[in-house]
C-alpha cells in the first residue's frame, strides 16, 4: 500500500512479486535477508508499472532517478487519508518517525537508514518494528472510531 496507494494495485503487485520470486528463486544467492530481496523486487516492479502507465497515457518514460515520488494523483478521499497518515507518523517519537519515513516512505535499505541516522542497523530494525506496530494500532483505532 505504501508504494501503490491503492488496494487493487497493491494486490496485483503482491501477486506479481510472489510469482516472480517463485519462478526466479534461483537468482537469490542466500546472502542478506530474503525480505530485502523481495522488497527490492517489489519496488522495481512498481517502478516498471509506473513507467508502463505513463507510456499508455502518452506521458512517455520517466527515468527512475528523476522520479521524485512513486504516487498517483490523489482523489479527495485519498488526500484526506494521506493527510491522516502523515499526522499519525508525525505524532510518533522522532526516532521512530525518522526510521519509518526513511525505510517505508523513501525506500532506503536498513543499512542506508542506519548510515543516514548514524545508528546501528539493529536499532533501525527495532525502531521500524515499533513504528509499524504503533501506526497499525493508530489506524485500527481510527477505523474503529469511524465504525
């Protein structure tokens, strides 16, 4: 959902990544984390999809290095939801919010986030886990209030 900002696109992307990971499992050399390999594959597939969509709509191709963000134009409802998520992230303690944004929003690896923040990679993983759990709890609480 972080990459696609759309449930249907996210479902399609997950299915495509699963198929590709299974058919190309021989390409994973066993070094590093399997999750990192799959995340990189997911991000690359989504970038390819954005490029395909731009070509289909006459926008041409966009170099990934020139692409500032991976998002589609937000409708009013999506903009409100994005604003609420932004506020939730900002309400987290700085250490949690910065790790969450670096890894989940900007797409940095754990190692890159650790280098940027000058903290151990284990601390990045711990803070990211805590941030994800807090955000999930906040989303659940907000959803339950609406119901």
